[in-house]
């Protein structure tokens, strides 16, 4: 079962979720878009994974990211462990929570059907 490592809404909007595969998924939502990266869950990768980990999803158009977040929110049921006020962060975290590996996160977030919604 995945677990939530942290959610930060005080100094930016980001979260880290440990997936079933043991990899960590870092999700950052900002005024300039959304960035999702993965990294191994250990000390050094935890420090540098958000900077150097492979990109699973990146959207610089905030309106496009909002439309993807709305599609994700309507696709995946809410997860009680994810308690954040930011709707976009909650939608991306919920989608990542449902995935077992970084490859699956990448496939779900880059699904063309989400862009059409």
C-alpha cells in the first residue's frame, strides 16, 4: 500500500508519496505549472530526487494542468490520507496514490484522454 511521506502547503505546494514499488513520487504544483518526478526512496535521492529524478509529468500551461487535475479528480475516488486544501495538488496526489510504480504514474498523467476532457 502506498504511503504519504509529506504534504507541504505552507512554503509552496508539493507532496511526496512512496509508491508500492518503493519509489518515491514528488509532486509540485505552482503558479507556473505542475511537475512530477520520481526517485528512489533513500536519504540522498530524497534530498536530490526533486531536482534530478526523471520527470514523469510536466505541464507549464496552468490552464491545461487545471483541466488535467479536474479530469483526475473525476476519475479517481478521494483518498482519506490525502488531506490538502489545494484541489490541483490533491488531484495529482490521488492519481499517484492509485499507481504502483513510476511508469504507471507517467502513463496515467500523460493519458491523452485526460487532455481531451
